[in-house]
C-alpha cells in the first residue's frame, strides 16, 4: 500500500512540475503578445488577412496582477505555434459577477417581520479579438454565462444570514471559441 501511495505522489509531483515548467515556457515564448491587448502592435506577428483558412490565435487574460497567456480558451486547430505564426490575439478580461435581480422573502419571526433576500448573479466577460501585428481591434463583445436558477416560492435561510446568493455558471472556453470562430476559421 505504501508503494502505491509513493508512486501516486511521484506521479502527481511530476505532473505539477511539468505543468509549471510548460506554463513558464509558454509565458516566455508568447509573452510579447500581451502587448496587443495593451493596444501595442507586435511587429513580428503575422498580418491578418480576412480570407478563407485558419487564422492562428493566442489568448491573453487580464487579471488584477496583469496579463497572462491563457491557452485554454483557444481551440487547438487555431492555437498559434509561434509569434511569427500568430495573426490574432484574444484579449479576455476577468469574468465579473453581475447582479441580475433579487427576490425578497418576508416572514414573521418571534412577533416581528423579517425580510431575507436571494440575489441572482450571472458571470459576464468582456472579450476582444485583436490583430496582433497592428493591435487593431477586430471584434468585441461581452459574453454572458449561464443564468442562475429562478427564485423559488420558498427559500431556506441560515440563521443569522439574511441574504443568499445563487450564481450561474462561468463563461466556458468552448463558448469563447465559438464566439471567435468567424474570425479564426473562415
């Protein structure tokens, strides 16, 4: 049993180490593409020509700590292999939780009226598709995640907590890929 645990731990350490090294390599190799999201041209990038074919893309996500290359949002068939190959940069802002509406639930408790609230949130994310070589924005949108469940006729509230949150799902990488497909896969 100890040998199996040691083998599993070894595999986990190997996977984490490889993932960290690979991520660092990608950040180094494609880091200059972050400039396109800052409206700065990437001179070594390939020009985008709106014609039939595949148009290689690399994704960049903006967070509170800066910009990071983010390959997961880019479909494999159009994922850029090098700076010189890259025509487009997908610039992703961090997804934000947006209040859609709230529902009030009023009850009588120990002779007084108590109002509890259910707040319904959806995720929204601003996305831009930028030509890497010129930093020209070709398309922008705010993608919306899945709606949360509706307010119920009755809700259960935890004692001392007067507000519940229900949140829909995040914007999926496949949803982002579908949005940019008309520019990447003509």
